C-alpha cells in the first residue's frame, strides 16, 4: 500500500484515541486541539521512521506525550496547567488503563439506554445541542441553569457507576 | 461505590468538562489527583465519558448537523486536524473530483490548498482546473488559497483566503452560502422570479444580475456592489437595503448597528488592526497582567468592550500567535508552516485602498529561544487585494525575507515594509512565480504572516501608514 495512504488509514482509525489522551492531559479543548494538530504533523514528518511491524497507537502516543510536555513547558507559569510531576503520574496511570477503556465505551451504550427520557434529553442537549442549548432549555422550562448542570453532573456519575458495575460483573474492574 | 471523596472529585471534574473551573479549583483538583491512582483513574474515566458522549451525540446527528451544530470539542478537534488532514489527503486521495454527475459548476482557476466536499460526503483535495463540481462546499484552506469557478449559467465566483462557500440550487434559484472569508461574484442575468440567493453571517442577498463582492467575518458581512442592484436583508431584524452600483452595506449580527447602503466614494488609505475583531486565523491571547492586578474588574471591562471600543484600552493588549498548518504552493511539496491571518475589509468602517506611498508598520515578537539551525530569523508577509470596482485582483507577498534582529529589545520588533516591496503571485502551469506589479488603488482584503519554522511569531498590531507621515 502507498505509504501516504497507509498513514491516512492508520490516523483515521486511531486519531480519536490520541485526541482523548491529549485532552485528558490538557483539559482545555482549544489547547488540546492545538497539541493534537502538532502531533499529527510530527507523526507525518516522522512517518518514514515508523516500523509497520509494531502497533501504531503506542508509537503515536509517544509523540503525543512529548508534545504534551513541550506544551507544559511553554505554559509553565500558567495556573490552569497540571504540574510536571502530576503529568508524569497521569501518564503512567493512563498506560495502565488503556486496555479497559474500549470495553467501558462499549458498555456506555447500554447504560445510556437505562437513563430516563428526561435525563437522556438533557444529555442530548448538552452534547448534541447547539451552543447555548442548556441556557435555552432553562429559559423554556423555567428551571435554573445551575440546576440543569447539577443534573448533568448527577447523570454522569450515574453513567460511571453503571459502567463500573457492568465491568465488575464481567470481571473487568480496573478501579 | 460513590464516596464523599469521589463526590468532591466529580464536582470538580464536572466543572472541568463544563469549562467553569477556576484556577483555585484546578489547584484543588491537582491536590486530589497527586499521588492518588484511584482518583487519577476516576479522572480518566470521567473525561473519557465526557468525550464519548460528545462523539456519540455528534455521530448520531450527522444528518442534523446544520440544525444542532457541532460540539465545542468536536469543533476544536476538527479545527485541529484541519490543516494536516487536508495536506495529507491532497496526496492520498486521487481520482478526480468524483462529482461529475449533476455538474453545477467547474473550476476555471485556483491556487493553494482547496477542498471540495461533495453532497455524498466525499472530500476531494486534488482539484484541477476544468474539474466539474456538483452541489457541495468549496473551501480555501490557507491564506494563499483562491479558486475561481464558473457556474453552469456562466456566472463566475471567486473565493479567496480562508473561505468557505456552499453552493446549491433551490427551486431553480442558485444558492450561495458564504460562512467565512471572501467571495466575489459576477452574476449573469438570472431567470425572472429566481434570483441568485447569497447567504452570509447576518445577511441574505437576492441578485438578478450584477457584479459584487462579499467579505464575511463571523459577526458581519460587507456587500460591495459594482454593477447592477443587490437586495440585502439583515437577518436579525428583517430590514432591507437596496444596494446599487458603487455602493456597499455592512450587515452585522447586532441590530443596533447602522445598516445602510453607503456610496463607495469614501475610502481609507490608513488602517490599524484591532484584535480580536480582525482575527481570521491564529492563537489570540492576552497578557495576564491586568487580571493579576485586579481579577474582579477584568470580566466587567470585557463586558464593557462589547459596547465601547474605548474600553478595550483598559484591557491587556491582545497578541496573535501563529498556528501550524500544512502550506501548499504550486510546484512545491506541502510543508509545515506557521501562520496568522488578519482580516481588513470585513470589519473596517471604510474600505481600505492601497496607496502607492503606503507602508506596513508591524509590531510583534519572535521567540529567539525557538530558533532552529537556519531559516529562523524571518517571516513572510502577504496580502489579498480586490479591484476597487469589482473582482478579485490577486495575492501579493514580500519578495525578500524580512530579517530581524530583535535580541536587543526582548525579542520584540517594529518594522516598516513599503508597499512597493510586495510582489504579485502569478500562477503558472507548474509553479507560481512572483512578478513586480503595483497594487496601488486596489482594496486590501486581508493580510497574513508566515514562518517556515515555529519561532513563536506574535503580532501585536499592524498599521498601514502613508510614507510622508
């Protein structure tokens, strides 16, 4: 297969994993997006060195990790950035967790089905709605906006608990 | 299962993913995570859940995307992937435009990175002159991009720079939707009762046959009519202006602003950038000095700036830093560059015309710590120009590298570049060339700065001044 096409194929398949990883280490979407962009460019630049006998994801994650560290150095004085020490710890924890993440994502589908109609609608508004949809919902229903956000917080916890319960039942608990 | 400790952690994580966490709370979160693997696992699971919900919501609504829009992360993610993706796809995807059925238009000229998204969802980046296009979206992806298309009724349209144009047909009317950037249209006579419809931020225009230019920023659109008549409706309050030849109108999202057709006799030959108003591309940020002095006042001043531009002076000045992007020039391999793009005409109170004696005064900074082995100490400046009475005129760039030596001034620089030093980019079959050609009398649409390596270029402001002053 053409080398460029192969890169595009692999990146298409795995770029979301890299995005998730970068976002979890840099939880500011604009910054994370910048870093992912740089990572993708670096991967392309180094593509000649990629050993296609080895898995793509760990190779890509190494570049992502280096770019996260560079980003951290650049913004060292900012308050909204994790410390070097914590980033190192998080990096190790993430490596341990990686094998179970895909399974958790599969279980989420089942857990979403268990939500009641109102909660599902709120999730849809928050994640699928246009910007300001929660505010509009608050105005429409007369509910206070912060109460809707509390409800979302509750729903997320409910989903996390549901996932963990299912993981335990399947003998795959990680935490 | 859900301990009190987890409750505190979840509360902070909810604030984190909802973008409402404060610096103090983040410090609290860091404290909870530090040395606690269980809390770190919870953190990853929480953020992964958040992203998974975003992905699911987006995927399940692909066909409703125009109604509900993309999630914030999705938008950021897409934006992040944008440059490389297109650059790579340029090589990877082959086989023509793929939209030969129901051809709506064909490409008659182009340069730079151009992307075509057909209605069937396919994305094509290897466009060539002569390619037919069906209904879909055409985008200019870089500052140096432009594409000219001829619609099947003989009308011509040019988009330039970072621009996005969707074209389709609705009950016999041609519909153009410019969501950002620059569009110049030469419309042939349209059938009675079926005007061409042009949608842009804040406005909708009906056109029967004319030549006009549209410059769209996220908050407003300027329609400049060179021949004929264009009926422009401001969307938010429904008010209408008939814009005749040699007139222009600016339609903003804010209905408090004046919406009136103005004779195109006044223009400015001087201009000064204003951020964030003029930012088209780049990473905009503010010094934190002001916030550090009095964090309570900053939000109030930010709010004030919505109503009074003078309040802007109270805020720490904005700086525009380059973003990375794959850069494509005809005859060269795509390369990683770093660029910013600044809009001029979309938001300036008057059209800005180039005077032969004018010069750009640029203030900014480069980070000498980021300098590589060579090719570091310079940037390239370019601008897009329009003919004063209609139509896209071309792109101009500095012929020579702009050498800097800012070491003595904390890496900051202030340089002046005469207009006469800008050369016109002439497209060729195999590669582009630069030719000496005066841009005097043309209207300035936007300008951009490019570096070949990431040298942390930041632009503080740009002025166009007349040489004598």
